[in-house]
């Protein structure tokens, strides 16, 4: 799958839906952790693996800690 | 093992000892071949050698003849010349017995198998005191190691095998594997017949069962899973087995159920053995794991077991003498097996290998219970649980599944998640992949790397 913002958003939304943590009104700047989607460390690890499987790389593997969907989209937009 | 061959040949020389799709060799013929090999090795002044032939009708007399001559044999797996060269260097072999044309020029003196078998037989005589044999480990956790045995100790493990000349045992392992040797020794001790298809994949094993009258078969759980899947796929008849034996890996309870229902007329048993400590006998009650009766049997027992910090330890009088290139071990002493176990009521249940533990953010996760749970989900033909490196937690539990033909993969993915939903968070598979097959080494699932 491509790394376009739309495809990355689809991957993240599908993942959050799968683990039943998709917040109402989820947006590009909704925090992924704590009061946002509330991902814990294992769920974040799973998101990392999912991004790698679907898009071929993921920001966590490079040492980044994206805080929002927008950060993840920016990682792919930068051509990583 | 020469003495086992000699005993049956003395009783009934024409009885079939080894059968393939193309040849049948009797006990008498193999005994004569073994004497030829012994004479040739003595004449050539060989003390140690490697064998790279894998057809049982040739390997059995090579092993027996070498034992008669007191020559240490190591059978190599069927590998390419570069790997043979590595093994020769690592194990210090300078004599190679083979009929393969691609193995000259590796720095070892080559003796042709067919020429050894064309020598005049050695006369009868007493067996040498030392009858060394070197077995390679399967190398599931690294490079294969040479495990030093003596035939007298190995044969001792067959002392309770009852005569059973009508049994026809499938050779599902290579004779370079310790499990293959165990099957061979059992067959010779019983005066039975070894059915040895080539290659030794489940497909050929299934064909041999159907066409060569196999009555008994011993193989790894992975092999049985493949064989059952193969049988379902081709729709052919279920072989009329009387005995199904599983070993070499922990045996999942759901697989026992599948095997029992598939081979309804067969007794189902499990064996627990390893290259280092030999065979420990079999469990015939059809339940997962071992009976707690195997623990703390006392000093008089040939095999005794105990649990130390969750790991099974064994003392065996049929086990190894040590590793090649290392100081001898206390052959009758206690050894850690590397198998993690848990005593649950009257059973000793296997939880995985110490080398297979997945460290998920500091939490140790055993793959086997997860694999068992997943394997019970309808639509799963095979499953492998392993650690997948992850920047967040060091590793996550990853699952590879071979789905049954025609299964809805998204529905199966959902079922897999549901089946694991009540596991501790660190043990839930965080990566699920559908694959055509899973990694195996020596017919065992490889779990120790991603």
C-alpha cells in the first residue's frame, strides 16, 4: 500500500478500530496516547508492526515517537 | 547395533530389514554387508569417518560395519559441498564415505560406498569394547554440534523392546538425526522392518504408508501436522496405522486429538528424547506431557528426571559421553535439557525451550501455550509463534499461520484475536501473518528467531 496521508490514515484508523480504541472525532492531531486514543506500550508496539507490514517502514523503528496521526503521516511524507 | 542385526539374522536371515519403493534388503543381506564394511574399514586403517549417503539400505550396513570395526561414524545431513567442507573442518574428519560425485576435492580422502560393500566379509569375532558413534544435533539453536555416544549405551536403551517381526516402521527422520537412529534401533531390537522412503517428507511418508504397508510411524508433531494436511488435501485413504508416535518437539494437546481422530485404529504415544540424553521411554496414555511418575525415580533407574527452576533435568545411563572437541562429561550425571516445564497435577507439561522465550518489554513469554491455543482454532493448519523485534518493547509476540484451504482470512484473523484475548497482554500476538508454510529444521518448528 502507498504511504499517502490517506492510506496511512486508513491503516491507523483500522488499527484503532480493531483494538476498540478509536476516539470519537479522531483527527490528525488527536494524541495517540494517554487522553487521546490511549494506546499503551504493547498497543503502540503493535501499531509499529502494523505500519511496517502495511507500508514497509514505521517511525518507531527509527527511534521517533510520533504523538499523533499527523506525525506518522509526516514521517512517511518525508520519504522515510 | 551390529549385535541386534546379527541376532535377527541368526533367527531368520530372509526377514525384510529395510524396504524402500525400489529395494528390499533382508537381515541376512545387511549383516553380510556390515561384515564387508568392517573388513574394508579395517584394511584401510580408518579410525573415524563421515558418511554422506542417505539411503537406508546403504547407511544401515555402514553403521553396523563401523560398529563391528570399532570405527566412529558421523552421518552428515544431505547438504551441499560447501557445508560438507565446513563440517569436515569442524569435526576433524579426513575420511569421507560417499558415492556422491560432487564431494571430491574437499580435502578429505573419499571412500566409495559401493566399493566398501564389494569387499570380502570380515570373519565372525567379538565386538570391540569401544564402539563410538558421533551424532550431529539438528542445529535449531545454532551450528550443529557433534554428540559423542557409544553403541553399547545406545543399545542398552532397547533392552525392553519386545520382539515384533510383523511391524513395519516408517523412517520419517534421517538416519543422521538421533531420532532416526532411535527408530532404527527400535526396529532392529524388535526384529521388525524399516520402511524408508526418500526423500523423507510427509508427502513421501504418506505414500509409503499407503503403498508399503507401514503399520507404525514415529515423527515430529510438525511432520504429523503436514501429513494430515496432505491427506486432507489429496482425499486419499487413511493409512491403516496401528501405532502413531510423536516426539522431537513438545506435543500440543489439540494435535493429539487430531491424530487420534484421524488414525482411529492406532495407539498414540509420545516419546521424549534428545541427542544428548537419549531416549527416556514413551507415554501411551494419549495425554499431553509426561506423567509425574518420571520424576525422582531414584539412583537405580536408567533414566531419572527432576525439575529445577522450571527446567527439566535428566540423568540417563543411555545418554552421551560428551561433545566432540570438548572434555568428557559425567555420562551418568544430571544434565539440564533446555526444556521448560510446569508440573500441573499428575502431568509434567512442556512450555517451550529456554532458547525460545520471548522477552516482551521484560516479560518472559513462552511460545508453546500460545501455539497450542492458536492451533485449536478452526481453519488453522499450522501455527508458529516467535519473537519479532520491536523498537518499543524489544520484541512482540508474532504469529505465523498456515490457513486451511478456502478459509476467509479476515474472519480467521478475528477468530485468532478472540482466541488469544484472555492471554496476558504481553503474550497476545501483536503481529499475525498468513503464510504458505512455516520454518522448520529437521522437521521441527523454528521459534528461536524472528
